[in-house]
């Protein structure tokens, strides 16, 4: 009847524990788990300085974080899934939504599709271009959404968002007439709170987006750390992770954290 909104693989065979996990929690709120990663930023910053010397497009720590998480989702495909009618469906593609702050402090965003298959230069070029388009007010897709929402009363906002989430993700129908882009939020979200001056903060999972994973990337700061048994000042950055426990449990979370730290502190390992 309608074209698919998200390209999904068949539902995974669920273990009894996974069924209990899916059935125990609502999509957001009580299923959210929080994890703070305090990472050494110095290897990444040094690597970015070398990369930018050869790149026509400025590559930032946000772009690197996107590439890192894209690699992690490719390494651990179970993380790249959505819940529909009590079942877990893996996604076919790794797409990441990046929040973009407009000059008026309003939030918008851009999705980098198949980010795991793109180079850092390609990611930077696409996201920089998308951010400029959004900040100039020329992004037609989100501009249309915002214009439509101006006519919706506040007391109907939750109902409308839940309805859109149900149609586009639970039913997996892409209904062009509703004015929402196809698979508008991708596999997961990254928001750079460091650009706002925040060192760390946890971001909730938007229920209508069906993303199981959000990272808030903090401001790079100097912190006193222990190096070889002695105090030393090092540049550190926080990855504040919020994830859906129905999809990502402790074992998955540990694998995810290990790979994020590994790739972020050793960017040369990224493929």
C-alpha cells in the first residue's frame, strides 16, 4: 500500500531473555540506560590535525565520532536495530543523524547515509554542506516540517509525534503526504553539546524516532589524570551515551564501549 520507510532485514530469532527485555519496558523512559565515557582526546586531536592538512573540508571531532560509531555499528550489527510490535528488526544500512544548531538556537539535523562506507573527508564534506544549508534556512525538508508544526496546537504535539512514529516505524510505511523525510532519524543520533560549552549531559531517546542509541559529545577540556603513577594534565572528552535496554544489554554495551574507545583513541584503525 505504501513504500517502506526503512529498509529492514527479517526479524531476528529472539531468545527468551530478549523477549522478556522487549516486553519489560516502554520505548523510552524506563528502558533508557546511561553510560559516561571519559576518553583521551589527545590522539584524536593530533590525528585530526594531520588529516586536516590534507583535506579540503575541515574535519572535526564530531565527524570523527560519527565515523567511529558507524564503524562500531558495522562491527556489531545487533546494535543497529529497531523494535516493531515486540520484535527486533536489524537495519540494512548504517545511517547517523547529526543535530545541527541554527543561528536562532533552534535544533535541526542532517542524516549521513551509509556512513560506515564513507571516508572521513566524505563525511565532513556532506555534513558541512548540510549544516550550511540548514543554518541558511534553505533546507526544504525540515523547513517544511517546522512550517507544518506551527499550525499544530501544543496539546496535540505528543499525539502527533506518536502517530508519526507509529506510521513510519512501527508500520514501516513511508507516507510522503505527511511531509516527513524517509527514515528521518537514521540508526542513531549524535549531538555535539560541547559546541554549546557543556562538558557532559545525557540526552533522552526521542520515542518517535525509534533510535536505540544517542551520544552527546562533550567539550574537550583539560583534566588531571594519572599517567605512569603520576598526575598529569591531559585533554579529555566525554561521550555521554543513552541507549535502549530492550536492544542493547550489558554485553552489547561493553562491546560498544570497548570499540568506541579503541577507534577514537586509534583513528588509524578506522576503515
